[in-house]
């Protein structure tokens, strides 16, 4: 519905849309790769309009860092309290590595060498030659990507 | 794979069934003469193992024996992975394929048709051909292991073979379990990037591309929200400004209304004073004019009266001066007449002076004319003398007959012709000279001057003649002398002709002597020169005139002289002194001119004095007349001014009364002016200004109110759009997009780095493990060709690319090697790669008619190497020169020709 207001003769009309009824179906699929991803997802969910008339299907996968576990609980709480209906599928989430010991578990050869190289590049104090774009941030993220790919189901 | 047997039928040259077996697991040499079918067997084995049975096309049609409707069929038995297989394939007509496996000493069918094709192919390659027969790139391992006829060259390996080789080279490149993870890494990479490393475009483009596409719109929305907010804030600010402006205008109008009321009262009082002042000014002006007029009249009467007295005195004075000026004029007139007479007297002496000057000039001319007459006389005398000389020369020249130069040249030529004829005549004559010893006589019978001649003892006598001379010496002998025959008659005619011409030419001059003729010519020339000189002298004297003209001029001059003498007869006897006469005339003239100047000056001075006196008298008379007119005018004016009948005292009293009235009017005016001065400027101007300001303040208030209403409308409209919340949303959206872009770009960069790092690690490992192949190939090559060729270097696809000789700093391309060296390099590389590929199982190596360019010495070393290779590989050599391989230990020879004849 629209409310059209005209203050006085010659004044511009003011149009206000008014939601009156109906349900919204939303599906959100999110792949988590780094700490903070889940916080951004929570903000995005909080910003959704009219949650009381929204049905939400949330699917998350990827890496779950230790500090993001509380965020996951907050999201579940928001889904349960604000939305008309909501469910979350977090079965594809894997815990982020707490250290680099997982590298030793990689297949020997090129992959393990690559992981070792990325670990060196991820160190800001690394004094060796860096190829273009191989900043510590990118190298750190590349390690996480490798970890995620290596820990996927069937790997 | 180990080959056990090959059987074909209906295949090119093998129309009937032929089976070649058994092949040992070591060295096998299949030999036969050319065109027996060795390579055909190899081809049948390749198609049986690598190609689909349903393949068609011209190439496959060519397999059918010429002129026969047979279906090419091949049967290959082989072992692989410890299992014995048999494949039977039929092509073209009712094509079929069967794969059998030996089970309990008999072959059992395992697969047929396409399944059989696929299963067999998996043994050698995972890279089947798309259409048509398989190409080397589809051969898989056989690219290395099998060398077709004469093609030992190992090109760039392709298909999955490189992967197979790399896989076989060393497990350290990718350990167990690496494959799936590497595939996932590759898949993750290809989800976002093309193989060329660019972002995927289109519907499968990575999210960052969509985010980048969304960002400009979000930024634009943010900018629009900022603009919307700015519009709202501007509108609010303007409403506030307009309200303040309207309130101020209202306050200004109230103040102005009060000021206007006060100003209008002042203006009313001011206008009254101004009106009163105008009346008083009129009154002052009127009394001032009356006073001025009356005072002027009194002054005029006084002035006229005084002036009348002065005029009358002047008239009397002038009339008293006039007689003396009349007398002065008369005296000056007498003096002027006297000086004029004196001047006339002086002028009268001008004629005598002029006559003296003329006499002097005539004397000068008389003397000049006398000198000219004398010159004419001398000139005429010299002309007469020159004419006489000229006439004498002309007479002398006319008497002299002399040849000119042309005639003289003609005479010389005639003389020369005559002399030439004479010489030739002399030369033509025969001369007989007789020197007698005693006096006697001779008789010329034939010759010049015939007749008798006397002889004197000892005096030579000559007789000439032509063409012969005959002389009789009486009593002694007749002498006859002959010479060459010549035309003496013609020469004589020429000489006579020359004599006649000479005579004709010289006859007029009286001599034929050349010197005399030259003298005559010289004399004539001298006379001509004198004539010319005399004529030139005459021409110079007459100077372009004729003698008659000169004589006429002389006569004219004589008449002039006679005329002068007639005027001055005394000059006939004694010539005048022209200079003295001229000096005397000049002196008289100077005296005359001085007297003339003096007389003229006196006359001019007297005349000037007369004129001045006359002018002065006229002026006095004119001034008297003018004064009379002035007297009359003043009298009339005075009569008019005093016609009021008042006395001077009465007029003075009246003037005093008028002065008092004027003074009173001025005092009243000053009083009013002082009051007006207290106002400063005209209060009416201030009223007008205040009225305008009040109107402007009212307009400002009204306009501000209108604008305020309008801006309030805009403000409400802008407020209704929620600018603050819209801007906040837009900023949040832009920030979110930038965060997500950064996150996505970080992820994509990470995936790219991950893939690049893995690839670099793998390449580094591969480079390390490819080295053994190069080492093995180099070792084999050095055994064949020595150390000279150096080290084999392989390309990315394991093809030999160049050699690195130990003595050279730069690599040498394989193309620069000799034919024999190239096939040895390729053989060494193939064997090295075969060793790598055969690590898991013995493999079949086929060499079809290769090593054709290798010399016997190196071939012997190749034999040894092949013997060693046969310990690890099954080697099949196809050749038409079995004798070359006879020396190999353990070699199994199969004679195809014998097999064919047996079948």
C-alpha cells in the first residue's frame, strides 16, 4: 500500500510504501574462510527487513574459527527469536586449524612443499623473494584455502 | 605390454592369413626384403591395439588389398600386467572387436565392440582419437616405445603421455593422495580463473566481479543520498534564513513607519518656510531691482552731465588745433613739390649716362668685330693656300701611272707563272755539252738554234733540245742525245701565255721591272697621303662650312663694322679704348644713381610728411565731427533722464527710501533662510527615502514569507524521504560491498597464489626428476658416439631439444647435428624414457627400419646397448638388413619371407 501526502496546494506529494501483509522466503548460503566472516553474516541477517514475516534457510560451510563459535550461537539465537521461521545447516563447517601441524599431514611432495612455502610467505618477517601478490595476508589466506580443500569431505 | 604374436588377413599385401610368432620377451629381429610387409604388420598391430574397429574413411579403405573385397582383420596376442590377452579386430565390412583373456590355457572373451576398443586402449593411452585413425599424439606410451619406419625422431610428446611420464618418473613429485587434492585446487582455481589466469566472465564470473559491478551503483546511491541530505539541510537552512529575514523586515518596517511619521511633520513645516522664503526672495529681488534701477538712473544723469561737459571742452580744444594742422599741410605740400622737381632733374641726366654706356659697349663690339674680320681674312688666306697645294698634288698624282697593290699582286703572280714555265722548260731540255780540245765547228741538226756553231779549244759549248739533240761534228761523228719524252710545246705555250699576261699587266707602267713597279707604287702612295693631308687641312679650316659661306660671313661683318664707323667716324682713324670708355660710363652711372637715390629719399620724406600732416588734419576734423555727434546724443539722453521733473535732491531722497525697503526685505529673507538652515537637507527627501525603505521592507517581508512557505514545502518533501536514514543505508551498503570485495579479492588472490605455489613446487620437483632421463640418455649416447656430443637436454614435454657439448659455452640445437648423430640422440632418449616407463612392467619397443644413417662402428655399439635394453624391455627390430644384427646375443630372428612362403 502507498500513502500519498500533499502538504498544501502546489507542494510535492510524499509517497510512503506500507507493507501490509505477505511472507518472504530467503535462502542464504555462505562459505566461511576467515575469522570475522561469521560476524559479517550475522550483521547481514540482522539487517534483513521484516524478519517476523520471513522464512529463512541458512547454510554455512567452510572453516569455523574458534573465536567465531560464539557468533554461531548468536546467529542461532537471532534466527529463533526474530524470524517467523528459520533453520541453519552448519554440518559442512570445519574447525579452523589451531596451528600448522596439519601441513605434516598433507601428501608428501609438491603439495607439502607448497604449504611450507606458503607458511613462509605468511610470515611478515620472511626475508626471501616474494612473487607479485604474495603478501603475508594473501599467503595466510591461501594456507586456509589449502586447509579447507584438504579437509573437505572425501579428501 | 609384451607382444606374443601378430596375425593378419585381408590387409594390404596380406590377402591371405599370415601369422608371425612367437616373439620373445627379449630381442626380436623381423627381417625381410623391401615391400614384403614388415611395416604393414607393425601398422596392423597399431590399429588393432589403438584404433576403434568402427573407424572409417579413405585411410582405412586403403587397408583393403587392391582389387579384393576383403575386410582387413588383425589378431594380436600380448601380455599386460601378467595377463595374456588376445584382441581380434575386423575393419570396414561388418567391423567387430573382441578382447579375450587367457584363462586356464585358453582365451576367454572379455569384451567386444566399443568396450573391447576402450579396454585395450587403456593399456597404452587415455587419449583416444576424435575421428579417423589414431595419430602419434594418440599413441600414449607408444609415442616413445614405437618408432615407425624411418622415423626415429622423437617430437614433442603430447596427450596424457607427459603426465604418464611424470607420474612414472618419481612419486616424490606428488605423493599418494596428492591427485584429488591437486584436482580440487585446480577446480577451485578454474571456478574463478581461466587457464590463462584471467577472471572468468559471464554468468560463471566470480562474486567479486558482481560486487565490482554493484559497487558503482552503491556509490552512486550513496552520492544521491548525500545529495538528498544536502538538499534537506540546505532547505532547512534556507527556511531558517527566510524566517529570520522576514522578522528582520518586520522590525525594519515598524521603525521606518515611526521615522516616516516624524519626517512628514518636518517636511510640512519645511514646505511652509520654503514658500515664505520664495515670497521674501521675490520681494528682495523687486526692491533690489527698483533700487538698482533708480540708482543707475541717478548715476547715469551724473555721468551724462559730466561727459557732456567733457565733450564740449574737447570740441573747443580740437577746433583751436585745426588751423595749425591746415598750415602744416600746406607747408609740407610745398616741400613735396620741391623734392619732386629735384628728382625729375636728376632723372633727366639718365640719357647722357645711358649714351656713354652705349658708346663704351659699341666700342667694345667694334673692336671685337675688327678682330673677327681679321680672323676671317687669315682663315680665307690659309684655305686658298691649302687649296692651291691640293690642286698641285692632284695634278702630280694624275700624271703618275703606278700600279696599285692589287695590280702589283697580279704582276707578281704573272711573273711567277712565267718563271715557273721557264724553269720547267729548262728542265725539259736535253743539254749536250762539248768541250773541244781544238778549235773547230759543229752543226746542230736537231735542237735549239739549229745550224752551225764554232768551237774554241777548251771552251765548253752547249746544245739544248727536246726530245733529242743531234749534233754533227764534221769529220768526227754525229752525236745524238735523247732524254725522257716531255711536252715541251705545252710548256712553251704556258710560258708565252705568262709572257703575254705580264706584258698586258705592265704595259701601262712602261716597265716590267718589279723594283721599278714597287717604286712607282711607293711614290703613288706618298702622293695619296699628301693629298689626304691637304684635304684634311682644308676640311679643318672650313670646319663644315663652304668657302662661300665664310666669305658671306666676312662681308656681313664688314657691313657691321662700317655701320659702327658711320656712327663714330673718329674710330676709323683711331680705334677707341673700349675699357676706358666703359670705366668712364660706369663712373657716370654711379654718380647718377647716388644722386637719384638722394632725390628719391628727399621726395619720399617730403611726401610722407605731407601725408602725415594731411592725416592728422583729417583726424582732428573727424574727432570734431564725432564730438559734435556725442554732444547732441548726450544732450538728448540727459533730457530724457531728467524729464521726471525732479531735482537732484528729490531723487536722492527717493533712492534712500527704496534702499530702506530693500534692506527690510533682505533681513526678512535672512531670517527665513536661517530657519530653513536649521533643517539641514530637505525633510521631503528623507520622507521619500523612508517611504521607499518602508515599501522595500514590506516587500522583503512578503517575499520572505512566500519563500519561507515554498522552502517549508521542499523541506517537508525532503524530510519525508528520510535523507539521514537513506544516507546511512547507502553508506553501510558501500562499506559492505567494499568489505566483501576486499574479502573476495583476498580469497581469489589466495587461490591464485595457492595454485601458483603448488605448480611451482611441482615443476621444481619435476625438473629435478627429469634430470635422470637426461643423464640416462646422455650416458647411452656417450657409449654410442663418445663424449664429443655432450649432454642431452630435454624440453618440457621430454623431447630432446639441444645438446650441451662440454667444450662449448652455448647449447647446440639438435637440428645442427648430422643425420646419424640425430638418430643416435633420439634412440638414446627413447631408450631412457622407455626405461622410465617400463619401471612397472616390461614394455614393447619397436624400431622399424631405423638407424639407417649410423655407421658400422657405432651400430655395433648400438647392438650392445640394445642387448642390454632387452634385459628390461621387449625389443622388436624390423629390418631388411638382418646381417647387421646377426652379431647380437640372444636375438630371435623371424624371416617374414619364409613365413609367407610357408603359409
